[in-house]
C-alpha cells in the first residue's frame, strides 16, 4: 500500500514529532572532557567481540516505530532504561545502518558518532557507577538485514512485499533498533508499532489494548513483561489471519498466518496450545504469559523461537518443528546462554524435545533417534565437531543440535529417568529468566545424581570422534 502525504504526517505526529535525521555524526556542540571511563565496545564474548557493549545493563526498551511497507522506511524512537556498571564517560549501542537524528541521555542532548555497527554516545555529564539512566535515540531509514551464509543466510529486519519478516538470531536486533545486542543482557520490552491500516504488526508478549486507527494508519501496542534477549525480539508486519484464545491449561494463545497459509491456521493454533501445555508437565511451569506462532510468506528456510511467538519462514511446520521452537521458550528464552559458545544448551535441548514429543505421541522413541544418529560412520562430520564449543564461523552446525541432543540421551541413560526429568525441571526453575553456562548444568547434574559426570560430558561435548557406548 502506497503512503500518502497525509499518512506520513500522521505517522510523524505519532512518533513524537519530526525526527531530525540529516546527520548521523552527532549534535553540533563542543564535547567536554568528562571523568570516568568509556564502556567497552563489546560485552566480552570473545567469539563475537563487538556484539553487545560493556559498562551498563539494560532493564527496559521502549520502541516506538513507524513502518511503511511500500517504501520500506522505518522511523524509530528507542528509549532505553539502563544502569551504569562503572563510571561512564561514554558508551556504545549496537545499530546497523539508519540515519540517527538525535540522542539524549536523561533528557540532555548527547554527542554521538558512528563506526561500523557501533553508535558511540557521549553524555553531557558523566554517569556514576550504579546510577540508572535513560537513553533516547531517534533514527530513520531502510533496514538492512544481515547476510551471513555461514549462520542463517539473511536475518534481522527483512522487508517483504506486505511488511517485514523479523528474526534476529544471533545478532540481527541491531538492524531495527539500537541496543545491547547480546543474550547476556536481557530486558523487558514495550513496542508501539504504527503501520498502514489493514496491516497487522506482531510483537512479543501481549497487546496492552485494542489497536487504534487514526486516518490511514493503525497503531499496535505490545508488551513483553518478562526479560528477553534482544535476538528474540520481533516486529513482524504483514496481512495476517489470526486465531486467539487460551490453551486447555489456561495460557493465552495467538496464531497468525499469511493468507497463503490459511489452511494451516487451526493446526498451528491447536498444536501450539497442546505442545505448550505438555512441555509444562515435562520442563516445569510455562515461563511466559502467552504462546502461539506465526507463519509468514517469506521463504527463510528456517524457524526462530521468538519469545512467545515462534516464527516460521514460508512453510507449514510439522509437529516436530513446533515442539522444537516451543521447547526453546524454556531452553534459550527463559534460560538464555551467557556466551554463544554454549549454544548446545539451546539447540541440543530443543532437539531432544523433538525426540521426547515423538515418545509422547507414540511415533518413535528418543533411543531410536539416538541410535539412528549413532550409526553414522566414524568419518561423518557430526563426529568432527564437538558441540559443547559452538564455533563462531559455523554456529548452527548440525552437531550442535543432534550431537547436543545425543549428549542429553547419554546423560539420561547414565543417571536414570527419574533423576533426568527432575534435572530438567530443577534446571529451568533455578535459572528462570537468567543466563546459564555449560559448567552450571554439569554441576547441577552431578549434584542431583550424586555421580561424577566429567568424563561423560567431556567425551560427548568437547572431544572429536564417535564416543563408545
């Protein structure tokens, strides 16, 4: 749908006035010498040294966005609430592309500069260690997704003919809002997304009220009140058909599909509800306030576990894929990895959940799935890639998924079903909404089982070659 001048005027009004986007090199004022230190340009993940940023923790993002599919233009105002972990003379935000019009810290204009994907902010006065502060960034432009064939092809904010497909793992959040783009810094989110009338904007969490239409534009307000990693945030836009309700267990549910997938709507809704409730009996209480899924007409070739709303890129997902993405709501979303090297804690667990779902439905067993992979020849690539140390150049290797799941099955055999399933629930409850490491999981497994498990985990996670069984 083409924008009219009236649409643009209303949109700018909704976005709190005209954005001054003529320069991305900072406000025109002298930069004073400030005490304190500059925050590090990365959060400390050696495999992704410029992902995230040091010196502060984000607690909340308020994103006010206007998006016009016909022009692919996004106008944004991001307000970020954070706490300084050190005295800060300046700090960085991750942002790819866009013209930055203005930046303020606690209401005072701040100087800023751009280098690559780093937006460096110099506040008018230094920030004291432990102090809470707000950063406001106004920006606009055409989002540019990340192109990285070694990981997921294209990801981030991807414009589509009727809107946008937004799936950001591992570091694509920077393609549509400034932030601390690493799972080690989780925050709550508010989204206010304005789009042409007739188009739906879907984000994480739940609507805070009915969509409001003014003229030719409609505004959707969503809130995710539980901590969320930036790569799980979405603002998927398009012409969707919706089904809303509650799971049999009482959890709010929403399924949305592009009209091309109309026949999949009821299936997606019912399976998402059924699987969410079942995982609650296996993994512990569902950690969020709603569940569901979205099928968009964009051939991504993958699905992503966006918090509360898994996103399926251009295909009708089977039960195994839905089971996988919804298991991530526990393993990856509620419990988020501290560093990307521990990705097996997300993908190995979600893949093992597929095997558990087959057991539950009587269509297979976890042991049969384990043995099917184990029978691969010794020269198969799965044995040359130890999954406990995900490689930054090949982050989503099959081994991280399948050999990661095999590790869990080997553990289950070593400690028995009773202890194994107690371990899963204890793991998710003790670390709910937090960040986790492989070392923590090994320690918990040893504590609950009373067994020394170093050799098992080292053999399956960190050594090349096919382990003996």
